[in-house]
C-alpha cells in the first residue's frame, strides 16, 4: 500500500485548514489507537495543537472577505437610494398638477430619510426597510406610481435584501484582536503533516500489518477527497492571504 500522491501545499489557504481538520476527523472516526506508535502520536498531537491556531487565523481571513463583500453590497444599495432620489427629482418642475402634488407629499418622506446611507449597517437596514414600507403604504403607493418610482423602489428592496441576507449570514466566529502570520502557520502545519504522512507510509511498507495499513488508508481518505477539490482549481497555486 502506498501514500496517495497529493500535494496539500497546492490547496488554497482556507481549504488547507479544512484538509487538516478532515484528517483529524478521519483518524477519530476510524478509532485509530495512537498509543501503538508514540512517534506517530507525536506528529498527530502536533497537528491537533496547531490546527485551532491555524483555523483562528483563517477565520480572520474569512471575516475580512465577508467585510469586503458587505462593503460592496452596501455600495450597491446606496446607489439604489441615490437613483430613487434622482428619479424623484425628475418631477420637480413638471407642469402636471397631479405630479406636482404627488411630488410635494413624497418629498416629505424622502427628506425624513435624508442621509441614511451614512448610518451604521443595522440602522441603515432598518431605515431602508421603513422607507420602502412608507412608500408602499396604501396612501403613498399611488403617489409613487404617479411619479414613476415603483421600479426604483423594487430595485432598492432587492439590493437591501441581498445586503441584509449577507449581513445576517456573516461569520459568527469569535475574531480576536490577535493577528497571525498565516503564511508561516500554514507552512508549519503542512510540514508537520508531510512528516506524519510519510512516516505512516514508511511504517506501512516496513511492517505491513493491519494497524499501519489501516492508518495509511485513513490518511489517504482526505488526500483523495481533496485531490478532487484541487482538480477543480485548474492547477492554480494559492494566493497568499492578506494580513489579518
């Protein structure tokens, strides 16, 4: 039996963290008795110790990525608010009395929500929801229709829903103020894993007994699984993450 050919260093940073977790999970699920081989146990316990720290570093990367996505979604939402106001102001100098009357009443509402783009996320979420609700009320919906605002209200609602969905689903990991050298952590944990897997392969070849064969098979589970993930990258090497 041989070690399945696979290079974990080609995984992305986030996937490499999952790769180590998958290995640790497989060993636990297979009920491998680590007391049989103290040398292998030492490699394994080193991974057990390194994995939480590495995953905490990765959690900061995830949080930063989610923050950037929220900023982009909020920018889209703010532009929809601006577009709504621009469409509203088109009617300012209309010669149609009905439009002018509708303009005056809707202006009061929009003025009440002036500057909501600058509010913090939870406050803006609530303000946009309230603005949309007011414009769609039984009293104001006909006026908004007269002013041609309904499509812009719909667009604002769609943009707001996307932002709120992402905001509610953002990482719930507790991100500490500590910063990590993620590149160094990854290098070290994968080096330990390399020593562990190669040691298991040598012992399986030399001993050729059920214990080491089972151990190597268990190690190969995650290697084969993540090889399929790596194939989906198109062979690209991971880009170093930003400083957390």
